[in-house]
């Protein structure tokens, strides 16, 4: 850990508390000059750090910048030591983590970015990822004995965990549009993309990359025209340290389900948060679209539908649009 990172960790654990340069230097076993240089570097990165004669330095609670140190202070003890990498800009967090998975990074490795230049959504679509207004994160998982059928659990567990995190941090109600979109106040605020690598001999999952993109704030210039009627943000105005809190709360909730002995405990929560049950939808696959009524979601989070001719079916993947 660099001197700057050590100083930031100390500030994050004592927000809105003044720490003298002497105390910081003593606690970290560094010089006063090193403290001053670290503070200047953090201020240049946008951290609101006050410096007051005879009082010392203070990181304002109103600072809202993603950092590994800021996230870690909110994590539960079971995942305190997970490897977290925060970067300013990346093409795609999922692609970044896939590269790390292929060279042997262990489960729990996570990358978060303030901006993506080539963010990916489902069906090879792009994911709008402007600078500083969202959280774009990917988590490496290496579950044991997961089949392709079971792998969908990762996405659906994440959907519930995101809803719970948004509700805990913002107080807003979060809902799920099957299978992987999260809505707040009728607008999409989050998308999930889970990608995996399978062992051809066993047919089991070698690793999975769970990608999550959350719109925290409205982009400065608004959403692009093609997204303006669909996309929204969790918050309407700037909040205090909300990015770190939301990322950590999501991780705490997700690992609670992921590590549970019974990995179906979350299903009822997924079902209760679905806003498509009882609605007419268009089921889209390739060049085909079929209309049906959603009659429920089963214990594997498959969509249960009924067609106009009375026949019923279930879907474990694909996309839907709500018919109005």
C-alpha cells in the first residue's frame, strides 16, 4: 500500500475528524513531509480535505469518491480482505476482470471504475458509462460445481442484492424487470451482465464475472436521446459518501446469499420485487416476438408465462418488453 493509500485509509476511518500531521505521521511511521505530499495528491484527485492550523487535516463527509479504502470500511468481516481495485477509467470492467481470471486471480477479485469507454450490456449492446456519475464494477467468482443452469443464480442473487442495497442507502423502492434490470421510480437505474467460462469436459462453470452498472446521478448533459425515456438515476442530487456505501452494501448482501447453504433463500425476495408478474409482455428471441401474460416466477427464477391459446411455458433466459 502506498503512502497516499495509507493516509486515505486513515482519513476514511475518521471522516469529519481533524487529525494533526504529527499524529498521522506517528500512526503511519512516515514523515510530516510525506503526510503533506499525500494530502496534496488526494486534494488534486478531488478529495475535500480541510487543512486548519493547530487542528490538522479533515476529510469532509461530503466527499463522494470511490476508493478501495472507502468501500472496505463498510464491508462485513467475512469479506474484509477481498482484493479491490478502483480505477478512474477502463474500457470494460468485465473484460478487465476476465483477463485477470485467465491468469489465475482468485475468487473475490473486484474492479470498480468511474468511467467505461466500452461498457457492455446484454446481447452485445453498449452500456452508457459516463464519468463520475455511476458505479461500474465487476466481481470474479469461482463457484464450485455450478452448471450452466445454476449459473443464472449469480445474476438473480445480484439483482436482489442491488435492490436491497439501493433501498438501504437511498430509501427508494427498487424493483426488478426480469431478468437483470433494476428500476427506481419507473426508470432503469442498473443493469447486470454475468459472463462465464465453462470446462468443456465437465460442463461446469470454471469462473464467472459478475458485472454491475448503477446510475448513481444524472449525467451532466443528460442521458442520450435513445435512453432518455428509459434510464434514470438512484439519486437526484449529490450525497455524502454514497458510492462507497452502496458498493459495499451490495457486496455484503450479495455474499450473504452467495455463501448461504441454501442458495434459494433469496428467490422469494426476487419474486416480491418483480414488477412484471400479471403483465402482458413480448418475449423476444432472435427475430421472433411472442406475446404472453406473466403468471409467475418459479424457484429457479424462470419466467412462467401463458400464451393467448392457453398454453404455458417457462423461460430461463432471453429478454422481455412490457406491452402497454
